[in-house]
C-alpha cells in the first residue's frame, strides 16, 4: 500500500503533529520514511536518494556552496503519548507527545522549507535518517557516510536537534571505560586469607569524587566536562570475599581533546589499575568562524552556546564539515513521558532558517 502524502501546505505545527502521529520507534521508521519519500517526490526541484530508511532530498542549482540540514526520524519507545495533542499552558500553545521535542518538530521545519524554498543562491541537502536513538553502528547518518558519502558533502551543516531555538555549536566528546580491581577469593568467615576487590575499589571512587572536571574554551564557547561513575559491580556470592570489582566511568570531554589526550588523562588518574575502554566518540568543534556559519549565527541573534551532550554534528565534523545544533524544543524534555514543544519554538526555527537560506551566498 502506498504511503499517504503529508500536506506540506499546512502550518508547520500541523506537519509536526502529523509526523508525531506516525509511530517510528528506532528500527521501525519505514512508515515515516515512506511518507516523506512519497511527499517530496512531488517537488521537481528535489532529487531523492534513499538508503534503507534514510533519505536525502537535494537541490542541484550548480551553486558553489552547499548546506546540509539534517534530522532523525526515530524516537525512543512510546509510552502512552501517541497520538500527540495540542495544549495551552499559561497562555502558550504546545504540541505534546512522543517525538515532539526529539525531534519531529525539527523535521517538520525541514520538510516545510524543503518544499517551499525551490530557488536559492545555495544548494541544500535535506537529510532525514533512522536509528539515531540506538547503537552507533545502526545510525542512518553513519550508514549514509559509509555507503554514499557524496550525498553528505557540504560546506556547513545544521542538525535540527532540540536547542530551545538557539544555536549550540559543536558538541562534547564521550567515552566509557572500565576500571577493574583484583583480589583473592576466600570464605567470608575467614576473610583474612583473602583480598577484597570491592574494598580495593574505594580509591577508584575517591579519585572520581576528588577529580575536578575542566571547563575548556573552544573557539569562544565554554565546554563543561564531566567524569562520573555510572555503574559498579563485583562479587560472587553472599559468603565469598570477591576477587574482582569493576567501575564503569563515563567521561564527557571538550571537543578540543583528541583520543590520545583522553587516554593520557585516564592513564594518569587510573593507571595503577586495569583499564579497558569500551567506547569512544570524538567531539566536534563549533566551526562558527566559517563565513557561512557567521551568517547563520547573525540570523539567529548572534549568540551561540556549547552543546554538552554528544550529537551527530560530530559525524559531520569527522567529514571536515563544520556543524551546529539548532532546533525547536527544550532538550531537557527529550525522551520524557511529558515531552512537549512550544509552538513558538517551531515558528522561530522556521523563521530563522528561512531568512538565512534566502540570504546565504
């Protein structure tokens, strides 16, 4: 059965509601990707490339400048919050439901502008992708970069992640590592013949508690770091002195730091124990010094903030493309069961992006 078209002549808030009412938990994005594909196929100024449930709709006017504007289609699991609803709270209008913040309101802005901005002085690649909320190896933007890197080529990128309609440049990097302490098993009634590995983890926790995370200025933005124990485990049985304990640590680090920098710091803090890195994702510099980025910053009010969490701007950065986060919705409401976006945020993001694209060169 052919997918239903989305009415892109409707107000953008209505487009957002339509998108939110199409369930698209990670791994189940086919219906929403089909709807977007059949909808955008009606616009001759756009050429479409689909890879699984990721779609790129691009203009080809022959401009020397190309801008990528990206958003993911998936959501975290629904919990009684689809279909979406419209509400009024303290005089402000809201769209309430799963995906309203993260990030179908942003995707609605993309679709509205993709349809209406047929003639620009720059070329634009509108990117819609799947599986952002799950394991990195499933990420649709990552898959596009492996299978068809040319469709991501751009001079500057905007990721429509929720930022309360402000610019958040780049993003912190993130890694996780395991610190293990060793001991000797023994019967707990004769503990003196063993060595308790859980007790031996106390200095690891003390090192974390005593560590003062840095705030690092990168291209004018202050990135706050964080290093925290996020899980701990050990022990064999209720009457056995444990011979192993492990502490899982998450380190959020400034985008100016390389993997070698991170490993050196971790070695300095925890080198006396066994350390195993289990994942690593580099951050992204804000890239706001590029002329085209400066134009976007001016269009959005001239103020930018750092992105503390890791986002897919890092994937663009790894390709040499400066990128920022800019989208409707408070990121603190992303994934919440009372997820809701102010309609005013949707209008503000659409207005800024429209004005910028119409004036970009």
